[in-house]
């Protein structure tokens, strides 16, 4: 009988883990906009958008995504994702991730259409 209760407890724990993982994944969204930087947003002051974005990021600004009138700061430490954002600076992109206020925790980046 104790074995049955132990197995039931293990099963319940696995169900809880599966539910929390599914819930975390359901927060992922996809946003399409122009890759910019958090300092300039939609209004670049130092030349063309791509050059200005790269210059601002080199100075410590974070990448951002401009979607309509909204500017989302992009959060990632992944070098491949940062390289992709750099290559798409000033261009349209699709960014997937979870939204936390005005920050998107980036899970993937692709060229937009």
C-alpha cells in the first residue's frame, strides 16, 4: 500500500511539472517590427537606422523592436541571437519570446516579411 501512495505522489509531481512547463511555453508570443535600439527607438539621430542602431548598441544600449508606436527592449545574452539582431539592424524582423512589461525575453529572431 505504501508503494501505491509513493507512486501516486510521483505521478502527481510529474503532472504538476508538465502543467507548469506548458504554462511557461504558452507565454511565448511573436512580434514583427523594426530592429532598433532602446535609446533611439523609432527616431534615429546618428545616420541611417542600421548604422545608428549598431553604434548605440556598441555604446551600451540594448536592442529593441519597434512595433507601431511601441518600443520593446529585447533581452538576450545568446551570442547567436545578438549576431542575428546585429545583421537585422534597421530591418523588419520577427522576434519570438515572452513579454514582461516593455521587455521581450527573446527565444528566437528571424527576418521579417
